């Protein structure tokens, strides 16, 4: 009996900043859970990280941190191919090929470009062509599905548009990927009550040391109600985060305490810190292991790059034949 071919799934993680709780709950945890159902591919987008011109060592450190976090979270190299974007040069070749069939009008509609322009920032060409490189990232590996948050849906729409332009020009060759919407991403609050985001600087970075974690949690914004006052769990950011990481019985217990009064926000923050440390203790230990063993980590990335490069070269042979290279 023939085995059933699993659909391919591709995830890209930009090499910027620390991994916060929102990243883990909204993207990493669901991705790890899909490893048995898809042929999973995950790349760390260091080339995309260059659009902000970070110091070289900062970019390298970010790549190591992201790779370590995914391995610590349960990424299985036998089920998920993980590599560093820049280790597969074919993506740059495909990016240029795709740019030749992509109109400037399409790129001018990109949220990243419009946002930078509205702030009167100098828009560099790397940022302007960001959607083309992103399309190359996806199309090069013939992905069936791409997980995206609600605010990232445009990226995949543009990829599909670019693939369509190519197919109309050179004949059917590129697969139009479908989206898997990560609905949870918009529901994870940061320390200021807004959506947890690196750009807002309101994250709880679960792989930071205990001192830093405590500082982040103690900075969670609360209202001015006193210790004795009853409090509304639904408007309490501490509770909204806490209920995402503990069993319902424990979250209900905190909710009851808040409603009853004589339970301060300081006590709730301490309980949240304790719960994060206990819940993610094993992951945090694994993260430290990989960060402290860079040679082992690099070996994992290089093994993934070999497999990714093999897929990329096969796809580029098809594309080059179509365009005459």
C-alpha cells in the first residue's frame, strides 16, 4: 500500500530580538504540534533582518537565540528541516527572477513600505523589495501551506500574486501556497495591555534569566484599585496572560481571588512569574544548553541547510529551464 504524501508547510522567523511568550504560544507551539501532520520547513530569516542594518554580532546572536529556542521548544530535526536563510543562496537568485515579473505598483501596496513612508523614513531598496524576497522564500520550497497571523496575511497574498505573474509569463511552474491563519496571535496581551509584540517592547521573554523575567512581569500595567478592592479579571492583563499558561482550575482560582478583593496585583504578578518558571523550566534549560554549545547548534543548522539546499536546487532547475537561464 502506497504511503500518503504529507503536505509541506513552511515557516519563516525573522532574526530580530528575543522570543517572547506571544511568539511561543501563537506560533511556535502550534508549529511544533504540526510536525507529525506536515513535512515541515523552518528558516531563520537573517537576510530579512538586514533591512534594519543591525550590528553583525547582534544578528548572529539573534540567529543563535531563535534556533536554540525552537530546538528547546520541541523542534525535531528528523521531522522539521531548520536552516539559516542565507545558507541557501538560491533564494537570492529566485528573488531577482521574481522581481523581473513584479510591478512596482504591487510593492508600493506593501504595509511595510507604506508604514515606513508614512513616518517619513528613508525607504531603502531592501525594504521595498522585502515582499519579493519573502515570495522567493516560500516558492523556492514548493510549500503547500504557510502559517500567518491576521496582520501578516498580506505577505502571502503578495506571494500568490507574484507566483501568478510568473506563471502567466512563463507557464505553470510555481505552486500557489495556501494560508493557515494563526488566530491566537492577536489574543496574547503584552505588559502594556496591547498585543505582545517586539515592536512595542512589551514582551515577556520566556528564555530570559529570572531577574529579567521578574522585571518584565512586574512592569505589567494595572489600574489603580487598592488591595482590598474587587478586581475584574477580564480587564486584568496579569490574569489574561496567566490563564494562557496554566490549567483552567488554577486560572479560575486567580479569577475568584481578584473578584473577591484583598488580593493585590503584586501577588498576582508573583504567581505569574512562578508559573512561567515552573511551566517552562525544561524548555529554559534546553535553551541554555544550545546557547552554551554553539558548535552543536551550528551543526544542526548546517544539516538543515544541506536538505533545504537540495530542495532549492531542484526547484531552481525547473525555474531556470522555464526562463532560459
